[in-house]
C-alpha cells in the first residue's frame, strides 16, 4: 500500500487529513458501541435516556450543519474551514472528560448538544478541505484510503474500548478517548501551520465544492 501511495503522489494535506481522521474515529469508536452501557450503569437505568441523548445530538447537528457550511462557503480562502475543523475536533475530543462529571440525564443531553455543534463544525470543514485538495486523477484511491483508515480505526477500537471499560472502568476510557482525540486535533494544527492555512495562504475557488452529505460520521 505504501508503494501505491508513493507512486500516485498523494498530497501532504490529504495524508494529514486521513491520519487525523484515523485517530479521531479510533477515539470515537472506543465509546460508541458501549455508550448505552455507560448511561444505564452510571446515569440512569432508563432506555429512553439513551434515545433522548441521540436525538439531542442529531437534531443539533442537522440544524447547525447547513448554516455553518454556508458560512464557510461565503468566506474566501481556507482559514475558516481550518479553524472550524480544529475547534470542532478539539471539542469532540474533550467532551468525554465531562462524562466523568456527569450524574444526571440532562448533563448527557447538554453534552450531546455540544457534540452536535462540534460535529457540525468539524465534519463539513474536513470534507471541504479534502475535496479542495484531492487529486482529480486518483479520486477513488484517496477516498478509498480514507475509508480503509476509518474502517480499521472503528473495527479495532470497538473491542479495545469494551476491554478498557471492563478492566479499568469508564473514567479511564474517557481519558484515553480524549488523548487520541487530541492527537487528531494536533495533527490538524500541524497541517494548518505546515500549509499556511492559518495565514490564508491558499485561496480556493468555492464554486467547485461538491455537495455535503449527512451520514453517521463523515
């Protein structure tokens, strides 16, 4: 696979975006399969709490993603996408730490609303940057590498997350989730400085972006 990547000369931006996504999805995947167990055992033993929590997340995300995406479309350059992506990823990374202090259902609902806002910032910004920098000659390869990275991260983290929660408890798991999430955030910060996005060095034609799509994560 390395030979294939080198041969097709995948850009640094695409490499960093894929790498960041790998760590972020690994972090999120540590909790996703057992989030319901955490709520039932530590917050309130009612199944409807889980449903309300997921509704808070998705309703917030679908409400916020369009105006935030339109805002990024209107601002010239990549400083807005880069900033939204970093801030959103950072928020996603630290939210698990607040689960440690949660003791009531409304705490979870508020955190899920913040999580929805964070994803509304990070997800479309990531897609816009990926689309802007993708090599038109190897579109399939670059998207497939992203898919493979996400798949490996999600598959491996599901089992690891359950094991950590079982042996060390949820508080340790939340700390580990935030650690990997912050690695993803750091990669994006390094990318922004490496490519000069913070200084809006690259000016991209906004009219050529592909439409955004809403799915489970990205």
